[in-house]
């Protein structure tokens, strides 16, 4: 079994540049406070990060946050690529959340 190292300290620095913090991290996904955005690690290029915004996020705020994330990611030697939007849905009858990604490309 191979364990993949995820540099969460560097990602925390990137996320905190926006005034948010990490609320949850699971495997290759890092959720910001209030699930405003998700950062996903790229399994093939460790210096690349994928960015998804919550469908409920205001478009103007989205642009401001994206600019801050891109600026901070360069300092930490990462490249952030905006991949699109996501939404969270409660799974009927279960204590689970489903994530739906809506990629732009």
C-alpha cells in the first residue's frame, strides 16, 4: 500500500490568504470554511491543485478569492487551476453528504 503525502501545512497557508481556514480534509480534497471552495490535489502532478467553488458562492467573491489563492499558491510553489463548481447534497436517509462536481472543461 502506498501512502501519498499531502502538504496540508502549505495548503493551509494558501487557504488562509483568503481569510478562510481549512474546515475538513479527506484524501485528496481540502474544504474551506463553510465549503465556499474545495481544493483537490492532482495525483499526477503534486505541484498542481484543482479549485472548485460552491455553486452558492457569489461570482464577484469567487473572482476575489481565486486571485488570492493563485497569488498565495505561487509563494508555496503550486499552480491552481479553476476547474469549475461543486454542490453538496444530503444523501436521503443517511448521515452522508454527496459532492457533485461540475467541471468547466
